C-alpha cells in the first residue's frame, strides 16, 4: 500500500528523482556546494518534473547544467520572464528544457523544472552554489544541507505565495556527500549531525582534509557539518584574481577582496552586563508549533519548549527594565497593551499567561504584530530588544525583512528558528537587518541555552564604531561592496567584500586597517594583501561579493520612492555578468541539438521533499500538514500540461477551509488550557520558577523538594544569624553551581540576580551560611564561586 503522503504516478510508481550526490569544497570561511540530481522518466509518456527545494538564504547559485546521455547542456542566467518564455516555447515544441528560478517571495526557496523527458530517458542535473559558513557559539563553522521545506502559510487575502511543496513520509531518493576542506589555518576537527566516515588529513600541517557521509543515508533530516579551526579569531584578508574574459573595471574583471573579522571578547567584557532595556518576546503560536522538536521519544512539543524558555527569560530580566510578550498566528495578541516595568507583580502576571499558551492561533502571519510593535514609542535609555521565536513557515519573507530594516536604528532583533524546516531567509534575515543574532534549534538541540546566549548578547557590550581604511599605492582604488556594518556581538563574524580597481607600476601590496570599539576601548587590526593575485579560486569571492551587492539592490528596489525599474535593470545586469541567481533572473538551458522532438501529451510530476511535519499523522492535529489535507491534493495527480506553471495548489482556500473545519478542535484545546499546568519536570526549571523578580528565593517546602529535602530538614540547618530568604537563596546558588554546572548558560542570569540580591542584604555570618549550606547539600562550593 502506498503511503498517503507519497507522490505517485499512474502506475503507483515513485516520482522520477532517484538520487542526490553532493560535493562540498570548503575554503577557509566559504564553501562551494555542487549537487547532482539523477532523474529518470518511468512513465510511458513524456514528462515534466517540478522540484521545489530549499537552499540557504545567502547562497549564490552560480552554475546549472543538465546531462542527457553524453550531451551536456549548460544553462545561462537571463531575465526571469524571458527565461520562462523560452522554457514554455521549448517545451511546447517538444524540446528538452531546464529552468531554475528563485522564489520572488523568499530567497531560500528555488524551483527546478525539468521539461520534456522522453519515456525511459535519464537526466543528470547539476546545481552549484557558494555560501559563507556561519559561526557557532563554540567558534565552529556550520554548513547545513536542508532536507526540509515546510509549506509557507499564505493568508486567504493574498494571492501571492511561495511555490508549494508536498510532503513525503518515505523519500524515494538517497543522498551521498563528500567534503574537502582547505584552510590557511590548522583544522582541529569536523563533526556532523549524521554519521561520517573517519576524517582523513592529506597533509602534515592538517590544513587539507576530506571526509564522506556514511553510505546509505536517507535524506530525511538536515545534514549539518561543524568545522573547527585552531585560530578562529585571527582576522584575514584574501584577494582573488578576476576573470580574464571579463572587462577590466567590472566587478568580475577586477581583483576582489574579502576581509574576515571575528572579534574576541575578553573575560572582563563578557562579565559586564547592562541593567536597562525594553525586552519584547514574540512567540509563534500557529498550529505548526504543536509538533515535536525532534523524532525522539522524549521530545517536547515546540510550544512547550517555548513556554519553558519564556519562564527562564522572565526570571532572568533585570529589575527596572521594560518587557512585553506577543503571540501570533492568523492574528496576534499581547500580554500588556504596551511594555510594562519589570516587577514582581508584572512578572507573575506574565508567567500565569505563559502557562496557558497553546499553538491555537491558526496560520503564521508575523508582519502585523511587528508593525504594531514598531508603532509603539520607545522608552528613553531603554534600548528595544526584540526576541522572535518561529518555525519559519511564512510566505512574505521579503516584506518582513524590509520592515525590520526600516526600524534598525530603534531596536535590535534576535531570531530563533525552531525545528527542521525553519526558513533561513526569514531567521537570518531578521537578525541581519535588525543588527541582532540568529539561532537555529534543530534535532535534539535544547532551546533554552541558545536563547539565553542571545540574551547575554543583548545585555553585553558590543563591537561598534567599526571603520575600514585602505592604504594602496597611487593608481589603485578600493571600492567597498558590502553594506556598512554597525554592530558585532560576541560570537558574530563579518565578511567584508571590496573591489580593487586600477594598477600600480610599483608596489605590489596594499593594507587595510580595521578599527572598532569594544566597551569604549579602541581596537586596531592592520592586514596586508597582495595587489597581484595569481591563484585561481573559481571566482568564489567575486560571486559572493556580487550576491551581496544584489541583495542590497533588492532592498533598495523595495524602498519607498525608489526608481524600481532602474534598480531592477542593475540587478539583472549584475546577475547576468556574475552568473549568480537573483529574484529577477533565472537559469535557462535548452537542448537545441535534440534531433527528434518529443511527441504526445506531457505529464507533470511534483517531486516530494522530506518533511518533518509528517509526524505520525496524529502528533500535530488539528493543524498538522496531514490534517490540513495537503498530501491528498497531490496523491496520484496527473495533469496534462497547459504551461509550466499550470499546476498550482490553491494554497489560500485550502488553508482557510482547514482552519474553519478545525474550530471545534481548537475550542477543545482552549478548554484544556484552563486546567492547572503540568508540573515542570526539569529540576532547574522547578528551581527557577520559584525565584522572585528581585533575585531571592523564599524558604518553603517547594524549594526544599528541589534539593531532595523536607522543609524541616532545610529549616533546622539554617545559620542562626541570617534570615530565611538569605539562607534559601544561598542554598539555591550552591545547588546550581554544585549539581547543574553543565546547564550554567541557562541559569547564569538567575544566579547573577541572586548573588546581587544577597550582596545587597549585607548579611552577617555569610561565610558560615555557605559552610552550613555545603554541609546540608553534601558539596563544596566557595563564596567566590557563588559571586557573593
């Protein structure tokens, strides 16, 4: 029996994508990714296959080709509408054609159309893209090959939408992956979320290595790789020679320069935290948040993990700051009409509402709550910090990013992608445009440590006043291609692109001086670079630089008062010149040498993409994808081709109908929310939930139970000269440092508040109190360790 979530042909055969092989080549901080997709038409009639798939948001697609038998067809970058017209004409006349285009709504979604495959014919499609590797909290460089593209929620009032993608519970194709790393720095190690063969070093300096994904991997989850270098904070400047065929003076013809800046934050800066701010937490409460975080038996629901995280955040805020919490779905609501002062009363009121939060607000529309937040006046001397939690299933990504960018000078935005399938364009884009930091919670990752790390970023001093100055000989000029960088947080890295114009008859080197301030202390880095590069690196830096310029132009195009047509023309010209994708161009390849045209009506097939919301069909109801009926719209669908875009799911009406038909179930969920919340299972969360807004704990039975003691046992051992709250707070600190040090990133702010409160009480016999606490709990923690 064929699973209801599969796509099948008239003969109940799987769709024609058979395998994906990926070659990853890493050069320092940049990666080139070559993906080869093997297709075969198993139908008795000519076939068009349509494959909608995710790529990282900042990827630059730079090559697209197809091999049919011994013949290779290399696609060209052209204006998107022109490419579509050529594709239509070719397929309608029976010619083989291939079209690769970026979604107009979200830069991390691509659609590949493979047209006019004859019965039994095989085709090999190769797509190459380049990307900057992101930096993780432990200084690792992360590469992710996404397996999941969640259908993006499109409100019924909108006719637009990201191209649809179906879910498949059994993926009929496999994945192979080979990795090669070359670096100027020594490679420490390479880890992955999937099984790897042993890492093999190809030189004695450990700067060149290879590794493969273990054979037999089913592409049912993201493949993540984590690469570690020994001197990750060392700034660098890399120059790449231009293309010999490109005209001098053009971006592709001149040398291009890439600067890597990854500041290191000293310990004294890391311990310095601000005590002011307005903290606004925006939580996705759409139906998709009612899915599990991962496939494990102990996995939390996404909304449940969000509730636990909000508890930690609320307990960690400094007294006297401002805060508010928003929930959003098809509509939105806030806990308070406007941000309120953080106090014991407002914290307790917020916590009561957090406990009843459910994934019961329908679809995912984030634009309206953001507009409402930005319409609220900011509080003087309390910088606004936005924390956004979503599984990333939105359709109007570019409109959201434009809104965040317009308000960049009044706030910072920290974004969190929950679960596999979160849109990289949305999550990284909001953080980038809001001068904040993006985090992804995938697989068995816990949400709390990543969110608390971002809270530290929000409270810590940041690198600012960044300037770049060039020293080059006469006749040489350097043009910055990257947008100006305002701020860098601990753990963030900037890659700055520039174009070197002109020539010097004398000096062969230039220098760049990068200056910035960290906690009002000036820092200067001077780097030397060659003006005559010789190594051929495949134009990776040039194409990433072009991609950076294109993204800036796309923002400019959508700005109010922009000369949109002129800007669009510049985007198309640069995209075609650099050979990289954009919102206004597409890759088109036509087999013009095909001797015999394909006859007969053309079938169309949608190729399934692994979907983490396949969730045993019960987990996410009423709002899961199977409950919404998406697979039934596709199963066994056979459509005679009218034009390439003819088969379009009525995404709006389907979602609207499903929402309406689920009302009774949603109401039932609301009733269950009125019952008493289930006790917290995590001992740390149990302890944190008992802390007061000021930072202290009260001596009671609930606190004693966390320590595994009775209230009498704890009370009887209390140091005589201190009161109950001081004793309780010291015990809580001792317990955290002695038994939960591995979770310190989660409770660090809770402990800092507690230590500050204890110091403010100026208790007598504090040393004896710590000694008695150690005796009661059976551990040895010093006053210095506790910070009191």
